[in-house]
C-alpha cells in the first residue's frame, strides 16, 4: 500500500490509500498535513480506516505533501557523491570534509506547492548548461520527528553552478521543476530494511538508454533517524517534512540532461518515479496557480 494525495474530477485534493489499481479516501481527515500531525502510532491507525475504493485511473494523483510541508535534502552522503562533487568543484576539500564530518549537510529544497510528481515534467535552468538528476530515498517524518514512511525523490541539480562555487548551492538546487516526488508514501512498517534498498536510474534519450546506474542504500553513511534528528534540532515541521537522503548515482562529467530526456527512478520496496525534462520556469507557472486554487 501507499499513502497518497488524489483529486477526483471537480473535487478537492484529499488523503488516501492506494492498493494496486484502486485508491480509497482516509476517513476523518482531508489533507496529508493532518495525517503528518499525528504520532506514528496514530498515523498507522488512521490510514487503516478508509472509505469506498475507486479506480486509480479515475483520479489525479498529486505530490504526497501539502500544507506547510517542506522537502529538505542531505548532501554528500555516499562516496560516489563525494567523488562527483570533488570532480566538479574548484574547492575539493570542502566536500571531502563534510562527507566524514559529524554534522551532515542539510538544505531546504522545496515547499509543498512547488513539487511535481510521477508523469509530470521536471526542469533544468536556462543558465546552467550541465544538469543531472539525483535519485534518492526520501524519508517522510511527522511533526514529532518520527519516521512514518519513505518515497522516491529526484533532487535535480546543476553541476556547473555548484561546481563554480559551493556558495551557489541554493541556485544549483532550487529552481522551477527541480524537485520531483513519487505519488505514494510507502509506510515504514512495510519496508523491512530501509538501509538495504536498491536504487536504479535510467535516462532515456530519443527512445534509447543514454545513462544507467545502480546503487544501494547500504552505502549511505548516515543513519536515517540521525538525519531527521539533526533536521529537527532548530526547526518545527507542523505539517511534516520529507528529507531526501542524498544520491549514490551521479553521471560522469561528460553527461548532461537535455530537453526531452526521460528520467526513470526505481527504489525497491518503495516506488517508482518517471519524468520528462524541459527547460526554464515557464512550464511550471501552473504550480503557483494551482496552489492559489487549492487554498481558496
């Protein structure tokens, strides 16, 4: 099962549970934010109480975060990520030190309203020239700092901008269409070992495979709850938070995304995410409009 947000034609977004090809509303709540305000025990009890199921094909699946929810990211948590950052940067030592430091690198990636999901477009900056996807296991935590599930994140990144100067990381990471999440949250109790999951990336160009890569969360050097604990030290997340845990797959420096590329990510026991690349902010103007509509 997956916890989802969905919208019926003419209706408002609501929280639901997807099982196979059907989705059912969670009874007693409307938003995912309401679920993520609950304790882990209450969350599990709430998603067990659902209404009548309907076909998934009759609804629109939305990004699995709403309200005041935010997506954050951890950086340089895999050896491959450390190596890639050092290759592209003029200040290699900074990445080597953060990889082994007690304090992880954490940064804000996206508020809920900027997110895109499976089947939608992802963006690259017009002023970058060298962009790559970053497939990552994402932790879903409630307002109490408890892990309640996992999802798939594509933490899009501009290698050229970050490589020019590490202080440009916010510009390299935060832009229109720069953060995609799978439609579903896999509950934590249905993932036997989140530190033993296979992550696969395929990038298709003109119908052919342009890049493939595989890694495992076993290579993640940070503890999952440790990352959440550090994130919650200075911050409140009243409607929950999703934390992407870093990437262990980075294409070589001679590869960059192009408009029309299709990015496919799969994480065993968690889910899949597929998006097509476009350039610039204009294709994502609808996100602001949709956000206003939802809050009316």
